[in-house]
C-alpha cells in the first residue's frame, strides 16, 4: 500500500492477524517499533499485556483478530494524522466486513472515535453498545496501563466483561 506517506517510513506493513471467523476483533491505534519490525500487531510490551489480558479470560491470541487503525508505523510513534487514518479506513472496514465479529473491542481513543467521533475513552470504556448488528466495546489501550499504572485495574475489569458480551451477542441473534 502506498495510499499515504506512512508507506515511505515503514519497515513493513502490519495488516493484522487472526482467524476470519473470530468472535472478537480488537482494534488498536497503530503499529509500534516491534510491530513494524515483525509485521505483526501487538508484539511489543503492550502486546505482552494484551496476551495476559486474553489469557485471563481463557482466550489466546490465535482465537481473536487483532488489527490497528493504520497499518504502518507513524514516525517516532506519533499519533496517526487524520489523512493517514482516512487512507487506511477502507482496509479496516473490509477487515470488519470479512471477519464480521460478534464483538469489536476498540483499544484506546483513536479506534473509539472511528465509530463514535464525539466520545471520550475515559467516559466510554467498559460500556458496550450496538453498532451495525455487532457489539462495540470500548476499552483503554493496553499501553495506557504501561504509562499509567492506575489504569491497569480498569483495563482488567473491562476484559473480565468480554465473555459475557459474547453470550449476550449470541442471545440477541437467536
């Protein structure tokens, strides 16, 4: 992809990974250094914490689909610019269309605002809502707990609710 300037500074694109039949789709912000090097999402310190969170609810990385708003690392790990988010939006939209998860978990403010532009993550985290026949569930980004230890408990609590959301989604479809 060369749809935006991020293509010129990346080592490799990080499109995402997981089964096309995943019940959960996790959306982060952008690849970081480790992700850019390995071509896989969430493999750095935030990814290690995400793996712990998944294990705490009896899930493995192989059970879920993990992606980001943008598929290339912004220089210096800066926030993606609006044009970069727009350039990648069709790829994310297609991933959602293909996977058609029961629950979309937005990790952080950037992925939340794709779906609800006027919402803030501090007010929305842990509060599921319907979006196009799926449950959209905002949570803090795992990296937030690495920078602010006080958020760790809130993130862990958000994740503890995920299994019940899957059951709620299944009940709603019957």
